């Protein structure tokens, strides 16, 4: 029986659609960087001011996620270029 302390990454439908629209090299870079956060997401993610969400900077792109500590899940609900990403936050 193996027990993992790592977080799992889950994606919303919206995030998956946003990922599909990106250039393949950009999408791969984002996915690779996200994979590198599973051991210690709090080292990489920064809390958004006045919100429960976190952001993760990858060059000019941002990943917006909820970090569910009890379930060990990084729930990515939005991603995109930094000039557009914050306009979509409700």
C-alpha cells in the first residue's frame, strides 16, 4: 500500500477549455509547472487579496486555483494571460 503526501491537480471544464486554446508549447509549460507544485503548493501559489483563491505565476500566464488542504487537491478553475485573467474573476 503506497501513501502519497502529494496533492492531486484537478481542472474545471473552463480551465480545460482555456488550456486547449493556448499554443501547445505554452500549455505544456503550464502543465509541467503545475506538476512541479504537487509536493508543496504553498511554496508556489500566492493568495489573492481578499479572496479564497490562489494564483500561480508562469511567465506572462496565471493559474487561478483553490487549494483544498484537507483533500490534498489543487483545483485549477481558471488560467490565461495575465492581462485578461483577472477580468474574469467574479
